């Protein structure tokens, strides 16, 4: 069964529990017996950002875990594992899948998206546009697509050049509704930010990596989308602090 690794946790001296995202089955937990000892059965150590063909033994009655009998490596997304920013971004996405996809609930569209996205990430260094692209599309595939064409409250088309706002509950709110409703979780959305988010929502991942953003728009989109994700997942992500750290240019030259 084709799948990718979401997380590995040490289990005893030589085993690991591996959370896997399978194309046909959704997420499952499986034990990799002897992974820390045996190079024979697991020559690749089950790394993230690779596609494997897993051979799993069925769960025994009353047990939560599958047993990984074999894992053949099918594909490596070259260039991710060598760049700390790409690893951090990849792990951020894997954490969203871990939180949002229930065990043994297949999600083939999200699985296909992850493969397309890792391909784009392996070929491009445009981390910010790819990050924003991924947030919009992963959340969309999970059923939470941000409203970016019309006002979330009144449904009027959004006009560029106006002081629009972003509501983490669902998307952009026009200035009239923002004043009338005085929602205190709103953040500002200028024209550049709105156009960039609209573009990212409709473009393929390769085009996303060509998007040029000013520092202001970047900060603005980051705030909107991170608030949107935290609102819908009901928590903030553990991988976010590390991602932000590696994306901040070092003060030491
Ligand atoms: Zn409105």
C-alpha cells in the first residue's frame, strides 16, 4: 500500500511507532519492529518526504497497531531533506494532516495534494509563497476554504483599494461589515494581500512559487492564514515555532 510517513516515535529499545498516511486507507499507526537495529528490513529508516510501498500485517483483535512487514522506497523528493527551511515547512504540513485526518478515513485528494506539493517544494526555494499556498489548499481540502472573493458577512463582492479585513472564522470581511459588527479578531487585508491570496487559491503549486511578495504582504498573509488554521483546528501547531525560527533571517552575519 502506497503511503508516506507522518511521524515516528521511539518505542522501547529497538522499535518505533510510525504514523503513516496511506493513499487508500488514510492515516494508520503501525509498529516498525527492530527499526533501530535491523538495516535489513528497514534500510531507509522510514524518512518523511518519501513515498513507500508498505506491507502491513492486520491489527490483532484488541490491538491498536498494524505491524510493518516491509517498506520499499518508491520515491524521494530530492532537495527537501537538505534544506532546513523545507524540512520545517514539510513538517508543518505533516502536523496538520496528523491533527485533521482521522485514523482509517481515506482522503485520496489530500494524499495526492501532499505529493504534488512535495514535488513543488523539492524544486523551488520560494518558501513563503509555497507555505501560504499549502495552508490555503490543505485547509480547503479539509473542508475549510477561506472566503476571498466576496464579503463573508454580507456577500458583496470585495473591492480592491478598500480597507478589507480578515476574519479567522471564514475569510475576508468588507469595511462596512467590519465597522458595523466590530469583531475583535479581525486583521487588516490590503489590496496586494487580497490579490496574492486570491491568486494562490486558484493557481497550481509551480505558479505559486513564482509569486513575488513585499514584506508587508508577507506578514499580513501569514497572520491571516495562521489565525485561520488555529481557529479551525482548534489549536496552534507545535511545528510552527521551529518554522518561524528558520524563516527569520539570522541577526548574526
Ligand atoms: Zn460585508
